[in-house]
């Protein structure tokens, strides 16, 4: 599932490039939205981001595409891959600038882990029946 955002001046660091904290916020938010659509009605919390790699600096005015796909499902957790691509103003298109793996756990009203439902298909993979994490 893809999500998009525009890099604006308020997202920049003191060197004039995208502040890494903004990228991490967007990754967490968009991955959670994707997982919430896949697991409708489940309370999900972020428990890990692994293999965080900032590959390239990002310029003001860049349009970022967040490509988020399910990778593995456990009894109470689900893991997604996140790749971010930048279309820079009047320059490079689709340059990979970031990647990570993010894990969510389903919790109950007391914050305890609880099993995820078995899914016939993931909406983030186009909603195809039987689509499973890759």
C-alpha cells in the first residue's frame, strides 16, 4: 500500500534537509494505517523498527512515496517492510531514500498481547483473496 507526503520547510533540519525524526514519524504513522486497514478492528501498537537505513538526504519540496507491504504474521504480531522513494523538484524521480522493517502487536484493553485474526487476504496487497505476506 502506498502513502504520500510533501516535504515542506518545517520538516527540515539545520542543514536544510529532511529531519530524520519526521521520516520516522511518517513511517510509523503510515505503516500503522496500513496494518489497521489489514486488521480492521484490532488495537495495534508499534513494538519495533529494525534495519533502519537512511540512504540519501531528502530535499525540500520532494514528494515522498511510502511503499508498505506485509512480510510476516505471527500469533500476536505482524511485520511490514517500508521503503521510501523521493521525487525531487525538477530532478530525480523515484530515488530510494529510506528503508526499514516495522512490527506491530495486537493488544487488548489492558495492554496485553492478544492473537491476531487469520486473514483471507491483505488489503495492503490489493485485497486479493488469499494474499499472504511475502
